[in-house]
C-alpha cells in the first residue's frame, strides 16, 4: 500500500470518527447505544473536569433527545459523537482543521456537495429529523408537515443538499465551498440538527 493509500485509510471518514477514540468509554457496554446512565456518566466526568454543576434529570432527557439526530428514540454512539464534533466544529468563524479534512476527501482544498453529504453521515431517514426541526413552531401537525414535504432523501441527504446548495449560492462558489463558506454550512447544519 502506497503512502497516499495508507494516509487515506487512516483519515477519519465521518465526523464521529474524530472523537471515537477519545469518547469510546461512553458506550461502556459496547452495544452501540448510549443509555441515560452512560450519558449521565459522561456529563459527570465533564462537569467534574470543567468544575461545572451537574445537570438534572430533565436536562439529561433533553440532551438525549437533542443528540438523537435521526429522532428514532435511540441515542447511538455515532449520533452522540457526530453531534459533539458538529457542536465544536466552527469556533470564532474558523473551521477546525480535522473537521475540514474529514470533508475534503479529495484534498483539493474545497468541499464539494458529495463530500459534504458523506462527511455528515446519516442525519435521519427520509429527512424526517430536518423536517421536524423546521416545523418546531407547531403551526401544523407534524405528520401533515412530513406528508406535505414527502421524501426529502434517505439519510437526510435532501437536508444536507439544501444547506450545501444554499451556502453555495450565497457564496457564489460554483459547487466548491472554501473554508469560510464551509464554516457557514456547518453552522447551518448545526442549527438544523441541534437547534442552535
């Protein structure tokens, strides 16, 4: 295997891969799901290290729902790691270099639409999680809203494409997001997926 192939094999392929080693302890029973007690343990460790107050049960329940990106009622290790990386991916208008490298798969210094899709991973089948976020004001019933929009793509691809396309048009980047435009796209995805 050549140097380029070895580097590509070691390169994280999705956002969750960036924290997998560091946060592997969270899924203590290694079943791929994060239980409320496992999340509580993580929160306790982080709170102790950062000298922050512990969260109460309601806040923990909210966090479980917030990080359940596809809103299937189960918090997976992948979802938690993806959400944690997405939360810290853009700081002071700069994209974390490791995050940028996950997306820039071909190494050309810009992010194409398919790279954006692949780097984000699964964010909800048929785009339901993104649809539900958009309907947060409750003016119509959730199922009516979903039915009216129809299938917006498996793995949330239509939501990813919407965010990518919107930023692409606003930045007039011709399908190649530079670092600044990519940062804007990540901030929009964070708003869609995490609500802030």
